[in-house]
């Protein structure tokens, strides 16, 4: 109890610091113009996609995690808190210019939402074993790590990769694989032997909420991938993303029903989205046909992950990945990042691979350290249930 | 069991064929331009409406069908699969130029979504009596039939109707009536006497999910009707669609509570949407006041359909229309298509009526044949429940 | 029974009158133009925000109210009906030019949706104690009162406040406080002593639906505040609104868990939104940092409202505020309106305060009278349950 009070005060201090910190910072405001310009209109269109991405964060990721029956209120509340920490924190650090150039309002907002997406992916791994205060801490630790990775891969941070050398328009590596592997690092510290004996329970209603979350992610995914894409490439990118999602959905049905005998609704809810994860890095360059094939492979890979890889992996690392984020975001994300090295015109494969390796190492190491810190504030033998923290 | 294995292989073969087929096809990509043009911005706005329509397909139609309690997981999974077959298939056939000129990326996407909408409407009729593999087959058979009808009515296919002679901006006939009547054709083959004795069960939770689906359809409906409308007509069309939906919602309340004594939540979830169906053909030409009246009439007609027409019809055709698609999409769609013959300025009524009659015949005949094929792969005595195919 | 028949006829007469009335009114249509202009594109972007606002009205407010377990079907049906009365009624009265200049299609639509939002807020107070016919009557009485207030504050109606003297871009006072205080007036007439003994029941599923509604409100809130804002200010406003919402969400967690010992999911679902309410009046002028602070204060105030103010208030007025609309929309709305008097550059505080006082008085008085009228058509001793009016 004393530890969580510490955490509370810590978080309050951070918030206070952030507020004071921003006092001296003049937030960028749009200049006044006499007429509406096409650039303003383009910004409003980006803003619109930022709303779609927020729908994915809240209703999408939030409800996809609701499948854990006894942890439904915690899952949605954690979603609220994680987003509410990550977005202002990203905007604040970016506005200060600590890691790369400060962005415009709408670009900053989209990038902040991407950080929040990666954080929510990461939080899916230890889901059901953290208290609210630990989620807050997770958000505070994850966001800077994510930003450092982004800075190295995209902004030539530390001079490791030349500007434009790493290609990942839709975030296969930057967002999905990074979040999943960070989560993998976290759970190495979080799970106990007793938890292996407690299966995750879901019921029909929690499954339906989960499918609702899944569908919201599916349908807004093109806005996620095309968030910062220039207008002329948006329709092409959108068709590519939908092709990949359709491919993954069909593949999931076939692979799940073949491998398991019957369809697991959890496979459908998750692996159908792997197409969007896999096509991320090539969403604005692959042909529609290639996108469809990437989707089929990603969906199949993800389903195989849920059926066959996860049990082996969990035994090896002695940790439970509650939402199976490695299956949905990990392997398909890596696949997508690697695919870009071969598919994107004019790319230097060495840079792409260097970026992927940096992301993997950074995610696992910072994730593992974060897990250690979280475990210090409470490592439990049995899963948390809503009733512990909710009236 | 051997039959469904056949089906699986059949579908895989089709997918493979499609992939190989597209290898030789160069998908249209946007040309490179130095500056952002207003046409690009307009395309992005269409793309945005395509996302809204996808929300209707997934969360809207998907969850509207969840009211069948024991079939919830099947309904949402079927939605995923139907969309994932119909959209790439439409884009593929359209891209090849088999039925009319190939469209641009974003126009093609919207039209493909309309096809998927019509397919989901159709699938609402036999809902609860098909296995997943039969839904796949339904999608493979429905999509080309839909495209032939669209080609004849809009693109002067077979030379039956002159270009621009048939008016149906929001798809009253092309999407709604066609899908509903195709579904009517299907169920003539699918239902057995025993099923009349098994009532469709719903509970409070499944009703709420159904209302969620209904509201999502309601609120995005203007983007459906205005999907391909030129920018200057979008706000006018949007107000018209909302006027019609408001009219239908009010009418549904009065008619449902008057005819039944109490309100049936199923009437509200469905008939409130009939305004959007009915106003489709005239959504960009009717006055706001006329749109309101069309909505009231469509809502009343649809509710009367649920209360009084459906029982008679089902007895006559010896088939069960699970979602009552004839009431929501059939009669109001036909009403809307006929209304256009009198309301659209400069229209030649004969062409409009010719188009309606072609659509009716084509839908019923191809639907009936499709039903025969589906019945060959499994015609059951009792309704399917989730447990048969889901873990 | 006779009374509600009267009501039915009354409403039908109104509808008929409205239809006949509009016959002589030529609804404004967009002029034909050869090329797409940037103004048309800007209108389509406003239209897009109007869809977002409609998502808030339907899925947002509709499902936020579903937490009352035995009143779920009534809540969503009432939402449908309230919107379907308010939107056409607003468009009709505005089109006639009775209260200020008639607006363009898209501006009128957004303003009509704001009126519907205020009405839904108001309806949250007596939720669970009205029959459907009483909701209809509430909508018919509320909408003109709302429009009179809007006309006085924004359009210099009765010459009380100079044009532009009252600042409330996102509707802190005009929409939120007005609706909440109107609802407060209504419930003074509606609640009986017996009802204090019947606690509002919710369960896990109804709580989840409520959180879904909450999240939909949260994520689309920037489109609500920036609905009529000019393009160049949209991204800036969006970031401000999200900053305020993030602040409120974090504050809600800390205050709820501190004051109650455990987190109440109802606090999270509601008070997390108070940031959007509070920042409304200053959403396009405050700095991002100020917006964050406003959000924190609004979230804290709202949570304190739920925990401490509401029980005292309810005892005093002898009425039950089912959804706690005074806590979410009342106090944070007033706070936001007052904050604008100090924060908006160039504002004359006296005008702002005058506007706030007018809104408070008008809302309470017209709300009280409306409550009297509603009570005449049925004041019950025990709460209504769905079964009374639904099959």
C-alpha cells in the first residue's frame, strides 16, 4: 500500500512538472490567413484521420482487451489512462524538441496517437496482472523509450541510420513490433507459476465486445496507415490496407478452423487484423495484389502464432502474454518490416535490417527493465480482478 | 463433411486464381504531382466516406445481426468473411474491366463496399441457417450477380437502359432491394418446416448490440448515400438523409406501439433505418420536406412489414427471413426507386421502371439458383448454433 | 391512457403542421458551379464533423445512459426519438428565420445537432422516470427554449448582448450547462419520495455499454468543439480538446480512487468527459497547457460532484438526477464559461457573465415549467422499467 502511495505521488509530481514545464513553452499555433488555403484543408483531413486513430485506440484496443471477463472495467479504464498519459507526454517532449524537430499540431497529434497505440499493444501482454497505478508507471516509462526508438529509426538519431533510410509508413516495426516486444520484456518479470494454472476466462458477452473492438480497428486501419501520407497517395494506401485485411481475415478463418478443428473467436478477433500490421511498412508502395498476399501470410502467421507458437514461447520465458500481442503485432510486424526491405523501390536493405535489429534490442531491453520496475511495485501470485480496485 | 472440404478447396482455388490473375494486372496508381490539387483533396474526402461506409458494414450490419442470441459469434464472423470476399472480388473484376470501365481506387473502393452492403443485406435472410463455408460460397456467387445488375442498370450493359436513364444515387434498388430480394430467393430453398417451430431467441444484451449496430448504420447513412456525390451536393444530401431517418424513426415508434400495443425493440432497430433505404434514389434531388415525408412513409411501411406482411409472406414461400430484410430493405427500397420516377427532375419514368423490373427479376432468379447451390452443401432441419463451428 | 393518447395526437398534429408548414418553404440548395471550389471542400469537411457529432449523440449519449440496467431499451429508443424530433424541428424553425438568420445546410445541421446534444443531456436527469410519449413532449418543449437562449446569447436576440460579446465556441454554457440546468428544473417536478429508496441498478454488461458510450463521446469531442471553427484553427482546437480530456481522465482516476477508496466506473465513464465540457468556451483560444489544466480541474470538479455534491443537492431539491448531468455538464460547463471571461483575448467579461446568468435563469425556469407539463401527463411513484412499454 505504501508503494502505491509513492507511485501516486510520483505521478502527481510528474504531472505538476509537466504543467510547470510547459509554462515557458509557447505552443505552436496556426498563423492567421485571410483565405482558406489548400494546406489548411489538407491539415483538417489529417485531423480527421487522427480522430479515426483515436477511435482505434479507445474503442478498438480498449474493447479488444475486454475479452477477459473479470477484468473488463480495468481494461477500459487502463485504456483511458494510458492514452491520457502518452498523448500529452509525447506532445510535451516533442514540443520541447528533445528528440528531433517539434512537429505541427496535427502531425504531433498523429505521432502521439501512434505512441499511445504502441503503448496499448504493449499493455496487452501483462493485461490482468497490473494495478491502475502500475499502468500509469508503465505509460511514463514506455513513452520516452518509444520516442528514442522512433528518433533513431526515423530522425537519424545518434547517426545510426540515414534520414529516409528506414521505411515504415504504417508502423509495422516502429509501432507494432516495438510495442509487442516491449510487452514481451515486461512479462518476463510479471508472471508467476501459479498464474499458468489460472486460465483466462471469457464469456459470450465479453467475446462480442472484443469483436466490436476488433472491427473498429479493422475498419479504421487505413486511416492509421495513411495518417501522415500525402493526399495523392491516400486512396491507393487505403485500398492496399483493406486488401491486406481482407486477405488476413480469409486466411484466419481457414487456418483457425483447419488447425483447431473449430474456429476460435479469439483468433478471428485478433488475427484478422494481422494484415494491417503486416502491410504497414509497405502500405503506400506495394501493389494491391502484393498487399493481398502479405495479408494472407500475416493472417496465417498470426493464427499459427496463437495456436502453436504462443504455448511454446510462454513456457520458455515463463510468462503469460494475455492478449497474445506477439502473435498479432510481433511476428506479423517483423514480417512486414522485413518485406519492406525487398519490396520498397529504391530502399537500401541494410538500413532497413539495421533499423529492425535496433528496434528489437531496444524494445526487449527497455521492456525488461520496465518490467523489473513494475514488479517492484507489486508482483502478484494470482491475477487481479476488477473488484480489487473498483467499487 | 466431404462436401464442406470440397467447398474449402473450391474457395482456396478461387483465391489462388484471383492472386495469379491479378499478377498480370497493373493496378491503377495515382500519378505523381508536385502540389496538392483540389481533385486529390476531393478524393481524400471520398476515401473518408468509404471509411464511414466500412463502419456501417462491420459494426452496423455485423452487430444488427447479433440479436440472434445463439448465433452471435457466427454473425460477426460471417460479416468479416463476407466483406473480405466481396470487396477484393469486386475490385478484381472491376479492375479487369469485365463489366464496365475500371474505376479509380477510391471510386472502386466505394462501389465494392456497396456490393458488400448488398451482400450483407442478402445474408440477413438465411442468417442462422448457414455454415461459414456456405457464407463464403454465397459471397462468391452473389458478387458477380450484383455486378451484372449494376452494369445493366448504370452502365447501359446489354443496351437495355440508356446511360443515366436509371437514377439511384443512394442505392434504394441497386443495393437494398436487390440484396433483399436475392435473399428472398435464397431462403425459398433453405428453410424446413421444423424451423418454423423454433423461434429466434434474443436477450437484453443481444438486443443492445443490435441497437448499437442500428445506430451506427443510422448515423453514417449520409456518407453511404453521398459516397460518390460531388462535393457541392454533399451537405444538401446529408440533410435529406437525416430528415428521412428522423421521419422513419418517429413513424416507427407510432406504428409499432399502435399496431402491437407495446414497442418491439426489433422494429425500432430496423424500421428506423428504412428512411435511409427509401430516400436513397432521391437523396440528392428531393427537397428536405419531401425527404422527411419519404422517411415517414418508409418507416411506417417497414414496421407494417415486420408486424403484418412478414408472417403472411413466410407462410407463402415456406421460408424464414431471419432479419426481416424484405421489411427493411425490400419494400422501402422498391418504394424509393418508384418515388424517384416521379420526383427526380428530367427523369424518364419508363427507364426507371424498366430498371426496377430488371433488378427484381434478376435478384429473385439468381437468388433462387444460389439457394439451390447452397442447399446442396447442407440443408438442415434445425437452426445452426455457434457451438457447431466455434470453440 | 387517455392522456397519452392526447399526447400522441398532439405530436402527430405537430408533425403534420410542420410538414404543411415546410411546403411553402423552399429549402436552400447549393448553387451549381462548374468546378469544385475550396469553399465546397470546406463545407464537406464540416459535414464530416457533423457525422462525428451524430456519432456522439447516438452511440455516445445513447449508450452512456444504458448503465441503468432495467431501462436499457428505453434509453436507446428515447435517444433515437429525441434526436429525430430535435434535428428536424431546429432545421424547420431556423429555416423559417424565426430566431436569427437561416443558416446554410451544413451549418444548420451542426447547430441542430448541438440542440439535440443539449436535449439528450437534459433527458439524462429524469432518465428512468419518463414514458416514451413524455420524451416526445420534452423534445417539443425543450428545442424552442434552447433556440431562444442561443438566439439571445449569440445572435443578439432582444438586444441583451452585443454580437460576438458572448464567447462559447464549444458550448460550455449554451449546450452543456443549459441542458443540465434545464434537466434540474424538470426533475424538481418528477421525483417522488419512494424513488429515493429505489437505487439505480447496473451490472457489468450495462457498465461496459456505458463505457463504450463514454469513449465514443471522448474521441469525437474535438469534432464537437471544432464543428463550426474555421479550417486553420481546427488542428489547434483538436489538440486543446484532447489535452483537456486527458487532464480530466487522469484527475478523475486520482480523485475517484482517493475520495471513494476504490474507483467507481461511473465516475470514469462520466467525469473523464468533463474536460471537453470545461474547455468548450475556450477551446480555440486557450494554450494547450491551459487546456490541460482546465481539463484537470473540470475532471476533479465533476468527480467531486458525483461523490459529494449530488447527494446534498438531491436532498435539497427532492429530485433524482439519474445520470448526474449536473456533475458532468452543469458545474464543469459553468466553470468553462466563467474561465472564458478571463482567458479569451479581447473579451468583455461583463457580457460573458450576463450571458451566463441569462442562460442559468432561462434554463431553470423553462425546465421547471416543462417539468410541470410532463408531470401532468404522468408522475409515477416507482421508476419505469422497459417492460411497461416494450415487448
